[in-house]
């Protein structure tokens, strides 16, 4: 099943086809969601139906504050002018196999 923002909320857990574990939805807005699992992160881009890592090297995704900063950067609203998008080289189609 593909996913859209209407299926998800912060705190949900999602599974992607290539993983046998769940990722936690940590932040979501109209276009993006950021999910984390086992120290890794992935950004879901609902508009382009892709997911992957971000393009900004200066952002971390461990704490809620860092994830909020990443969401600001995705929307070009970061106070320090940092911007990012889902990496075109490291993205895959946005497919969610399970939500809980």
C-alpha cells in the first residue's frame, strides 16, 4: 500500500517493504514526515511519493528538537537558512506495508 499524510500521525509506527521492523513517525506536516528506527532516519515526501535521507549534512535526527529543526529545513523555514530535501540519489518509492 502506498501512504499519504492522512493515514499517519506522530507516534504511529510504519513498516517499509525492505525492512522487517517498524519505524516511528516523529514529525509530520502537509508534505513531509520524518521517521526513525535504531538510530537511523528516513524522510517521507508525500508530494513526490518518495522517501530517503535528507540532503543537509548539518542536521541530526535523534532528539525531538533536532527533528523539528529538520522539518523547518525541509520547508525552507530554518532560522539559520539551512535547507534540505529528500536526496535524489538515495531515495526509493514511498511504499508503506503496515501502519500501527
